[in-house]
C-alpha cells in the first residue's frame, strides 16, 4: 500500500504504517493524523516528539508508563496518565500515536 | 479512524444468534510476507503445485499425530459444539460452528485419505483441495482462537484447536502464512521477544521500573537483567515490558521477589514467555522458541524457572516443555518446572512470608476471567483444578471484594477473550470485538448486579484484547487488571521477612 503527498509516494504496510521511517516529516504526520481523525495540538506533538526521540535511541516505542511519565513531566502531573493519552489518541498511544510518529507498528501481545 | 463496529446490546444474556451464512467469509488476516515465512523455514510464498504438497503435509500430520486422524474420523455431527464457540455466538456465521469449521478439513481428508472419498467423493461429502477451499481455510481457521471450549462439550472430546493448528501448519508448509504470527515468531527467534525489544531498551525499561517503584514507595525494589547466579529466572510475556495493565502485574512480581528475599533475573536472550509456535501448529518452531529459555537458564546458572502471567504460554510450559526441551534435571528438583508466579506468590502468602494490606484494594470489586489455555490446556500446583483455584485464592487473599461471573462462563467453561490463538491483530478487529460478546455479557451482569469494577486475569493476550474491545461495548478499559497488579497494590514493602 502507499499514499501520495505533495508529489511524493509513501509506501506503507497493510495498516498504513510507514515502511521507510526516514520518509517521515511533520507534513506526513499531519496527513497520517488526518487519516486517523486526530487533530494535532501541541500536546499531541509532545507525544510524537517523545516517541521519536525514544525510538531513535532504543529502536522501539517506549513502555506506556515511560511515555505517561514523560508527558506528565512536560505537560503537568495531572496529564501523566493513560487516560489522558487515550484522550489525545483514541486509537491507543502505542498504535495510533506510533503510526502518526512514523514508527513501525508494535508487535506481540499488545 | 477505524469505523465503529456494531455490537450486541449488553443484557447479561448470551443469546444464540440467527444463522447468517457467509457473514464473516471476508474476515482474513494479512498474509505473511516472504521474509516472515522464510525466517521460519517455510516457503516464501504460495508454491507451485501447492495442492499436492498440502495433501502430502496433511498425510504426514495424520501419521505423526494419531489424535488428528481420530478427530477426522470420529465426529458424528451431533451438534453439541455448535453454539459453544464465542465467534459463532458473536457473528452467526455457521462456518464458525466448530463442527462446520472442522468439516472444512474433513471434506478434504475424506477425498484423499478414505476409500469412500477416493472412489465416490460426491456421495461421501468429500471435496478436492482447491484454491477456493484454501481461501476458506485461511479465513475460517483464522477465526478459531484454539480456545477448546467446544471440546469440553464434545461427547468424543474432539479438539478443534488441534484441527486448526494442523490446518495452519499445512498452509504454512505451502507458503500461505499469517503475517501476525509469523512476523512475531521471526522476532522472538531473532531478538528474544515478540516485541523485538533489544537489550538496551529492556535494560532502560527495567531501570525505569526500579526508579518508579522507589519513587512511589521509598523502597529500592530491584528489577534485574542478565544476572548470573540468580536463584530464579523469571520468564514473562514481553507485553509485560510494554503495555498496561501488563506492566502493573510485572511490577508486582518484582515486589514479591523483593519481599521474599529471593534473587531473580530477567534474561535478555529469552525475554519472552509467549510461544506462537503453538498457534501455527508447528512443533519445530515451538521447540526453537522454548529452547531459548532452557539455554538462558543454563547460561544464567539459575536454580529454578518461574513464569509470569501468560495464558497460552502456560499451556506450552506446563504441558509441552518437558517434551519439547526437557528434561530440566539441571534445575533444583525441589521445584516444579515451570512454576507459575501465582503459585509462587500464594505459597509465600500462606506461609506468612509477605505481608499484605488487603484494604489497599477496597475500592475494587473484583471478578476473575479464566484464560482458555490455562483453564483447558493445563493445571497449576499439585491438585486437580489448581489452575482455577490458585488464582482465585490469590485474589481473595489480597482483595476483600470478589465475585464470580455466571458459572457457564468460568473455570473450564470460560469464554475466550476473543483475541487468542494468534488473532490479536488489527485487521481482525471486527471478529475480535464480536467474539468478546459472551464475556462482555457475563461481565456486564456482575457489574450491574454486584457492582464489579475490575476483571482480573493472568494472560497478556486477554489483557490486550479486553482493553481494546470492551470500550466497543461501553465498558471502560480500566476494568482490566493483572492479578499481580492486585498483589502489587496490597503488598507491604519493607515488611521483608524472607523465605
């Protein structure tokens, strides 16, 4: 599968996750978010930025608790929980946010 | 955003649906890519002359596993199983009646392996192995979660799961694999876990947990990695390093070891208890995954293996490990191999080794969901029924409020969560939501009647599946809990008396 954006072609897997992670850009994220009916706010970007930083170092998305704690630190303790992340990303912070962040889909019993 | 999936209204009743032929014929998992198949030693894609090869593989399985032949021959189509499958109850597709699902293989079996089917196929209900048949296999043998509820009601004890496993093995042998399972198996055999989490990430995750628990409790609980000479090798499903409420359960394991004063370690080489080799029905793949655990146990020079909350892997560990990779005579013979974390913790509680404050769980009103492969594929402890009684006794010892769901939906009659057997993948979401209907109904009943707000369980797939699908029924994902999360809430840290 693939999609076109501003004249470029982006290959994805069956579920719409980017195959070539280097192709990711903010514009691509906006496009993927729109596909998911997610309106990107500053808080959404905090999640995406943290996911990408973590992935760059560890080649995998972080455990949910690492993510919630990091978001709590950035946006305030009352927002450092799973419930808040699901408010931002109703499709799940692991899967939907990873997709928009251009990370591969997490696999396994998740 | 995914479209909303229609669900039955929650009434607390599990009603047998009207039959809708072909209702789910379009449900199919993604096909495995060449690299996924080849990494497991299967052909990369559908091979030339696949029909003949598939029949050849069926013949091999029939001669290797007498059980499969017995299951092919014995069914009298009495229909006892027809309304016992959660996927039939949730979808109404008659091919999801276990008898009809098995019939997809029986028709082919009769055609090639019985005299009547060879000579007079039309009169024998025999059919050729064709592309259309393979399509039906790929669809409907991936609408079976291998939960074996139907087998409990079968007067002959025919095991549908074994039939589904054989069908998937045959499909893999001709290059028609399922992406979700084969990709995950590739990762566990390459990296050591289903997530593909490499050692630095695992180390970072465990360090985070240490800091987090200490911050919260003031007690330095360790979550060790690759420590040679530890007494216990803890093998958890890797979802315990990633998702919620899995991680809350894993946090609890560490607290239990801490209070018991037992040294333990996680292995980066074998950081996965799950074994999808069972789901794809392939003995050699299942053996290779299990072998990593034995190799890690030897390397780390541990005395015993304790395993975390994972349903199908408990079946593999309890029922198959000894055949796959035994004997475990290098471990301390005083302990069962493997020991389930629930039996380990309950024993410590009974002996007064760890101290508890049950009131920490007083805001919870808890029920227990039996996971299919624990309930029907294994035992636990040293008494029959231990797989039912030990988790319940453990919950009751850390919680004041416990309620059972309807008796037809618990213990050996439990319903699958709807995501077991290698079906926990997004493209099957509609099936997963609909297949969760029976459990959602039973849960709804105790939520309404008894004010239950927590459903505890000991399976990583069940936890992931329910947090994802229960919201479709209007039930919040926060009802889903790990059993050791309840332990973690109640355990008094620093009360350490040691074993």
